[in-house]
C-alpha cells in the first residue's frame, strides 16, 4: 500500500474543507472512520463522529446555512506509512438559523484543528480522531431581520 | 504537570512533538511548552492540581495510541504582570497521541488541550505587601 506523504495529507485536508463549505454531506461523511471519535469545538465531551455528523448536517448543512473557512499552514506529522496527524489554525465563519427562528452569525478567528488520518484496508485516508477548538471565546451574533 | 513528580515533564514528549496549548493561537514545539509549564507551575508558593475523568484509548496499530479525556485543572501561578493568580479550568479537553520510540518508550508526539468554557482567572490578594 502506498505510503502517506505530507502533501497528500495537505491536499486531503483542503478537500475536507472544500466539501464542508460546499455542504456536500455524503462525501463529507466519508472522511470519517466508522470508529472515529471527535471533540467538537464547543462540546464538553468527546463523542463518536457519527453523532457529530448528524448534528453538523442538521445545524450547518441546511439550505439556510452558509459556512466559510480559511486555513493557515498545515503541519503534518508522519507517524507511520499509514498514519499521519494534520494540525493547523483556521478562520471559520458560519451563518445559520436557530430552532426558534433567529438567524445568527458566528465568527471563529482563531480556530485550531488536529486530525488524525489512517489509511484503511481499501487505501482510503480516513479521520480516526479529530479535535477542534477555539483559542478565544466566541459568541453568536444575532442578525437583523431574522 | 501538577509539580508532584521528580520526572521532567519534557521527557514525556518526543523531540518532534507538536502541541496546541489551552489558549495558543498557533501550535508550538512540545518540549518548549513543557519547559515553560514547569517554570510557571513549579516555583515557590505555586501549586497546581488536576482531576481526570475516564480516559478513552484508541489503539492505532502496534506503536501508536490516542488518549482522549476531559479534566479539571487548578493552579496558583504568576500572571504576566507578576501578580499571583488562581486559574480554574473546569471543562478541559485533552487529546494526547503517543508513539513508542526506538528505545521502546511511549512519548507524546502530539497534544491538543482546549476548554469548552473559558477558564476562570482570579487575582489573589497578597498579604503584608
């Protein structure tokens, strides 16, 4: 099986965010191993990725939502021929509707991501662990006319 | 980390380790962060303590494991202005990725610490100053 390369991981991370901001749910979900665990940015506990994906789809992939992201330099640590860690800072912004009908915008200027990728038995790179966080507190801003 | 061990904190980290500390906007070298932590937390009249919740471990092959857990961390330390401050992290979250090195020792190659809620920081009153 082909060894993981740093540029390969950087390209995969970029694709991950391209699919995220395009709200391509089915392709996006394929990035995660069935046994992946995640710390979502605002969660108090880690959780199975499949739960996070359901919530992310409901909150961020709906027709009234818009997501943007700009990545800083992606550090890649190659641990083994089939295992690598990507870590990077990013600026994240999201506009979405809350269940009560309000429309809000959240800016995360100092997002931080750790993603552990492992090549599966079919040769596809999948995330087995993800930790997202913000270096500074963030608060939603209610948009007028919602 | 709580300053109660004679072992050097930096020895737990691989020389190539990368760390996201609780509030840093960029990642840093693991050993630099470890040395800074020891300086901030092990001085006279300084103290710290941590309570960990259950540690989940994902085994990723023969030589790598991912430990994830939540924790509470309390410290009395010197603030940037030289005054003593008490810092309480009530909803800490940790990812630590370990890899066995050539000598067979498990070392942290990557760490990401964060807090779901900003830590509470209080200035401490100094007596007789």
